[in-house]
């Protein structure tokens, strides 16, 4: 909250110093306060993506524990989850409590799927549930195939993000170029007084709106599609 207030105040003062009007200053302050919130969401998304990228390794560990070490499916699941990324721990803790209270694996996996809300976790849980209820000797093969599939998906998303690096850098110019032109305009002729005129204030508001729209649109265009959850609870 403090960071948002400070960024908002700085944005307001800078905009008022350049444009000399209350409306552009308020508009830019509102735009400025969105950056700390967006940065927080971006960091949270990065942590979640990093945690999701660990699923191929976790599925492989579950496969090894259930096949080579002969552990039961619930024990293998919670042992691997306890060593997984920290972002996944609350979901595994809740599922473990459900298992200790009920020893009902379908309900336990339903809790885990609901807390994780991740397509890969859904597929892993459904694979384990079918193996637990139906039995058979092909759990090792199915988990191996699932781990390979998830590994390819993770690598594909990493490649897509690396190819977007140049476009993400270019997106910064959506802000820098108009800001530089606005500051330069104050030193050209009657630019400073022109900004303070009613027509100038209206033009500035339109320009701010266009910058916000372009910035938002560019972010949406570069957003990678999220995998859909098929096995919802």
C-alpha cells in the first residue's frame, strides 16, 4: 500500500509539473499506481509457473517410488509433495490432513486438485486415482508417458517466452517514446502554455488513454495461452 501511494504521488507530481493540469495528473497517477500491483502479480505468476514446471520431475519421482521402491500411491504422493516447491506445500498439507482424517484417496485427491487448480496436477491426480481404484501393472508406463508429455509442454512454454524477449523489451517504448515527446514539447515554442489550454488538456487526455490502451493490448497479445483444466472437481 505504501509503495502504491508513493508511486501515485510521484506520478501525480511529475504529470502536473509537465502538463500543468489536474485531469492529466490524476489520470497518470491512476496509471502509475497500477504498476506496483502488476509487478506483484507478475512475481506471483512467476512463482506459480516455476512451481508448475516442477511437475514433470515430481511425476517421475512418484513413478520411481511406486515402482522401484514399492511404496503405496498416497505415501509416494505426499513424500514427493513435501519435497516439492514451497508454493505447493499448502495444497499438499491440506490434502494430507484429509487423508489422515478419512483415508479416502478420491476425496484427498479432490482437495489437492481444488487447491492447486493446475491442469498438470489434475492429470497426475486422475492417473493415480485410476491406478489406485482399478489396479494393474501399467502405472509405471502411464506416469512415464505423462512426465514426458508435461516435460515437452514446459519446454515449449520456455521457448515461447524466450522468443518474446525482444517484443517485451520493445513494449517499454510504448511508454518511453510518448513520455519523451511530452517532456520535449514543453521546451519547444509555447509548448508549456499549450499544454495548459483547454484544447491541450483534452489532447493530453486522449494521448494518455491511447498509451494505456496500447500498453494493455500489447501485454494481452504476448500473454501465453493457459492450458485448460479437463479434470475439474
